């Protein structure tokens, strides 16, 4: 007996992937609308792939774990009383804290080594860290919501969760980074 149906995978994935194209265009539009700030400090452009990549990776790892747990029956699509959900959220948050701290430190070193004054280099690193933590909270929410809604709706969450998380995560990554840069005053 076949576990997967090609027809089901295509029918469930195609609309989500198509929506992902539209969502990705929104991230590009946001970057384009912030071109003056980016031109002022090109280092910001260097931060976008890592924040989007890390956010997508954290969401994808969480999504893979949640969809497996839903299929195995060790997780129910509800928020309360779910030890598996709480542990996976905690692990995602911890990994996020560590990886965004490390990446922020790397950005500090690159900025300082490239001649940016120490205070501004620290501000860049802090903005990246703040953006990463905010992105992680949003990605965790989107991952849980998409896994639970798709599972309850009779869709295979394996077909939809990761494309949703990575597409929305790209827009959120750019948004969080631009907002954090504004708040920190880079």
C-alpha cells in the first residue's frame, strides 16, 4: 500500500507554493521601499539572507517535528496540555537565542573590521539579535498555526507547513530586521 499519493502532494502543495511566490514578492517590495536606508549602510543587505535562512530553518525544523508528531498521534492539534508542543517550542527558542547571538557577534566583528565605529557595529549586532528573536516568536506561531489548521482541515501538513513557514518567514524576517534597525537607531 502506498503511503503517499502524488496527486495529493501536487494538489495540496501547488496552491501553497503559488501563494509563496506572491508572499516572496512582498518581501522584495519591502526591501525596495527601504532602499535609502540600505544604501546608507549596505551591511544591512548582508543581514537579510542569514535572518531569512535561520528563521526558515528554525520554522522548518519545528514544522517537521510537529507534523511527524501529529501523524504519529503524539500531538493533538490544540495548544493546552501538549508536552510535545511545549518542549519543541522551548527547543526552538533556545536554539534561536544561541544562533542569533552567535550570528550577531559575527556581524559585529565584520562591521568593526570593515571600519564601522564600535558603537554602530554593536548597534547592528543588537538589531540583528532583536530581529532574530522577534522573528523566531513569529515563526513559531506561524508554524504551529499552519500545522494545526492544515491537520484539522484534512490536509497533510507535510505538504503545506514548510512552504508556508518559509514564505511568511521571509517577509517577517525583512520586516523584523528593518523594524529592529529603526528601533535600535542604527
